[in-house]
C-alpha cells in the first residue's frame, strides 16, 4: 500500500523521531511505513490520520491488484 506519510511529515518539518514519539511507535516503524515495507494496523492508521488531522484515505492509498 502506498502512502504520503514522508511527504506530510516533511511538509510539517517533523523528524521521524518526533512523529514516532507522538504515535508511541519506534523510529524504525516510521521509516518502514514511509518506505512501504510495512502496512500499519488500523489503529495506527487512525492515530496517524488524527495526528495530521486528515482522513485515512488521504494518507494511505489502497490499490487493488489487477487480475
């Protein structure tokens, strides 16, 4: 799943460490999310959306697989 997390974080001038602390996760988790190596739990996705005052769908882009 693609996401805009890195873009949004940089727009606000927030370090990975600071975002991680606010969301109560590790900096490695933020890095993995930004690089697309990890998809967040629904709870973490809601926390991220609430932190940026956005809808989940505005941060995380779900693309169905082509069959």
